[in-house]
């Protein structure tokens, strides 16, 4: 009981009026304020800026927040006057706590509570979050989308916007890219978050069973049938996620379309239309236009679902995320298994960055978990990785061959060959030439010049498809 009370108290918007996290350089990385009391600045004004730039009233050398940052220690419940969103000076209590990651100091958390003039009447309101917490414990939120990729971060912002409405959503992505993660993130940010989130992979069961699973049955509709609600009814007030809808029988797709349009369902063997109030999110694991062409997806259903579209990129197309996600899952499994793996060896890192990841993030996560089960040192090495990963390694350019002395090649010609090989390898690991240029820290124009300045090579052919 008291454990749940504690979890409720330490929730922004319940006890604390503001919560701010700054890194060891004093830059604000997280900022949130209780919507009831407002905030002196917006999230956009705060994130990414130094705390002194945002909160100019802080005085270096005398303020406890800056003292806590410099001394890397907790300073609790000191009294201060703070400006609220109306620029009014209110009394308040502030506590700061150091944040440690892998036993290293990375910043501090600052929690603030405003007090009324008659603060002797203040009290803590315990919130009943058991229902929501139960769902969040078994589901995903937007914080579970771990990425440094600019496109994926834009996608997260799109999720925040889309979650406010009830429009249908179609998610396109390969296996393991996180389609259900996106669907649940939308649900738990939406006004429907306290309602059910139900998920059905349409390729997991035969079509005749899928129909009864979705629409329900009435007793006597077929031999042994009993009266049952289907998922379309059970999701009432919440969200239904239909994964791999392109594997669903075309006739059943027509019934789904009718249910979405009419907002009613009729159980198998039933005679009544039942009203439903749900949001539909669907996903396909192939290009939807190819699916329509190959008669895997009805065009009318596609256009009805595709009110909002999300396209999830493969992990191989966002190379900056590979080692970033590796570090994240190492930290995750360190906590889960109570271990202290420091990271991966250089050889293992090279293997990860050269792998094509056909199973995407799911494959990466499972490989890390598997390595935790067999690792004998505090580093994950190549010997801890599955055999197929080693044998499937992408061929890389051979610098040794290029470095062999040849009488006909001048120093400058040899350096140009090495540069070309390096540039091509980088482009092969990126989804576009623009992304490759960003990774190389040069302009796209400079990359184009370097690629095409030697008319004798075939670089132009290999990069023709990149924009």
C-alpha cells in the first residue's frame, strides 16, 4: 500500500509542481510542470538550453541548484521564492538529487513544490493510478522508442500530435521495426489511455477463426458456438490494433471496412447491430501500394485506414541507432539481471555496424539478451554472439589490397582510391547521401564532388539511387 502511495507522490502533476533534469554541463534535458499551476517557461524554451539562460534569477555561487550541480550531492527541502507562469513570486520548497548512470554522475534532478500563503493547510493527494499503472507495466509508451535518428525523432513528435484525435492510423514497417510499440504509444498518449488496448496479429490465426475473434459469435451460429464478444466490442472505449492486416482475407477486409464506417458490428449468427466506440490502428509489413497491386489489401480499406500514416525505417537505414540501442539494451539487461556489463568489444561493435539487421530492433535486443546469458567478462565479445551473425557479415572493402605498392599508381591516385572506398562504404550503410554526408560531417555538395571528381570510376552508377 505505502509503496503505491510513494509512486503516486513522486509523480509530476500530483505532488511536485515542476520537475527539471539538467546534465553535468548545466543544460536542461527534461522539463515538465503541473498543468494546473502552469510553468514560467515552455518545454520548447527550456530543453537544450543552459539553466542560467532559462532561469536568469539564479545566481552563480549562491544558489543551491548550482551548488548541487557543482558538488554532485543532494540538497533537500530548501526554501526559495520562485516565479510561476504569471510571474508571481511564490514560496516553495526545492530538492535536488544527483543522477547516476553506471555509477557515474550525469546530472541532477530538481523537484519544486509551490506553497500557498497558508501552507500549514497543504496536504498530499494520493492518486489511484493502479489501473493505468497496470496497463503501462505490460505495454509500451513513447519513452520506449529509443533513437537518435532525426527521422525517428520527427516520428515521435508526430505520435504526440496524432494521439490527440481519434483518426484511424496505418503503420508501415518491416518485421521488428516496432509497429505495435508505435500503436501503443499513440494509445497511451490519447484520451483513450484509460480504456483497453487490444492487439491482434491477423496472420496468426486462420481466417475463419479471425472473423469470430474480431466480430464475436452468437450461440447456435455454428456447431458448439456460444455467445461471445469479439475484439471490436471488447475494445470499446479504447484502441484496437490490427497488425499485418494485409494478410487478412479480402472478404473479411470488406467487413472491417463496414465496421469502421458504420461504427457497428454484428456478431456471427447475430441479428442486431451493436454500436462500438473504438479507434482503429492497423499495420502492414509491405509497401501498401504493392499490397494492393498483389491483391493483399483492398484499396478502399487502405484509403480509409490511411488517414494518418507512419513509415518505420529499418534499423540498417539508421546506422547511428545501432550502437546507441546497443548501449541502451546493455543498461536495460544490467538492471534486469543485476549484472555489470560495461559494453561491447571493438570487434563486436564492427560486427554490429556491418550487419544488415533483417530482424531490426527486435533482433538486436534478442542478441544482446542472448549475450548476457553467455558472457564471461564485463564486455560482450564476438564469441558471445550467435554464429549466423558472424557468417552473415557484410563484405567490407579491403584496405590491405589497396595499400599494396603498385608501380603504376602515384601516392595521390592511391589516396583517392582509399577515399572512394571509404565514402562508398559509408553510403552503403546510410539511407541517403544526405544522411551519409551528415555522418561524415561534410556538406552534401562536398560529398558529391568527392564521389564524381574521378570520371574513370563507377561511383556514379553505385550512388545513382541516392538523393
